[in-house]
C-alpha cells in the first residue's frame, strides 16, 4: 500500500451497488475494505474483480448492526492499513416480507432500523473519531447511500422508507458536526438499480420503464452509483458537504 493511496471502506460491497462502488474506487487508485455479512467464498468473485483493478483488498465479514462486529472490523483495518480515508455506508436490507402499514410487524421494523440506520450511524461515529484522531489528512470523506424511498412513500415497506429518511437526516447531522475537521459528508439517493434486491420486481419495473416512468428509460446499474461516489472521493464537489445527489434517471423529476 502506498501512502499516497486512499483507503476506502465500503459496507455491503460483496455484490450489487456496494461492489459497483468498490470497483470504481479501485479503478481510481484506492485500496479497498469490503465489508459484507457473507462468507468470503460466497463473494470471492467480486473481491477478485476489485483486486484485479489494482487495489489491495481486505475482506471483513461483519454485520454493521452489531457493535462488536463494527469494532472488530475497524481494528482489522488499523492493523492492515493504519488509517482510513473514506467511508461509504452502503449496507442495507429490505423487509423480508412486504407488509401493509396496517399489518407490518415490530420485529421487521427493528431489524431494518438496526441494519439500515442504527448500524451506519454508529459506524460513522467510530470512523469520524478515528479520522479526527488522524489529523488533517486531505481527501477524507463520508458517503451515505440512501434511496428515493427517503422521500417517496411505499406503504408496503414503511420501515424501509423510514430508515432511509433517517439516513438522509444523518447525512445532514454528520456534515454539520464534521465540517470543522474538514470532513465532508454526502448522500447519494439511488432510484431503480438492477441488483439482487430489485430482482423480484424486475418484471413490474421493466413494464413501467417502458411506459415512461423514467426520463432516462433504463435501469440504473451499480456502476452508475460507483461513478458518483468516485467523483466525491476525488474531491470534485468539496464545497458541497451535506448535499444529496439524485441517481434516479429522472424518476423524482416533476413532469406534466
């Protein structure tokens, strides 16, 4: 690892959007920490793809919802790299069962909140304190991956929408708190991205896209999100802390 290279931690990066982000950051010269809940062998192809792009890769099997797992992961990163420059909070889950608001369970609400909101919030706290401890190293940033569900109501998965709205507010809170240390915090809000998570609704949204749901008539791809993160990590939008990038193909654009 060169001291000139950034070290980026991407959660939920074994596949999907997280892997797309990890690949884009690796292609631009960062070393990568891939965090995921899967056995390493289950995501070996993604890890190798990132390594093939020239990055030194550390795989941490870790559940961001668990405090001990987060602490253990950060210790592993310290031991391997000695520092951390970039945190991308991408890990997240949908409810196991889409349930109407009138019937949804408290158990599902608690699960989604712990993984999507509480875990990233306290991982950010730990990483931010470590970044502050490292001093004024340039090029540090934190990126939260939320969703159009932060502002778009889906009554069949209310807990998911509320968790992403919380991530959006967390972005503003951390941006305000970390400004004095020169650590910008951003939010990227994906729309319809083709991943394992959206596979069950592919047919539904294929039809809606064909009927004009989006301004750009295609599914988003993980690399679309990865390129946006890479731009932020490069420092292209250094004066934009706390801001939201809409990566939704125009889905949220009001049209007549």
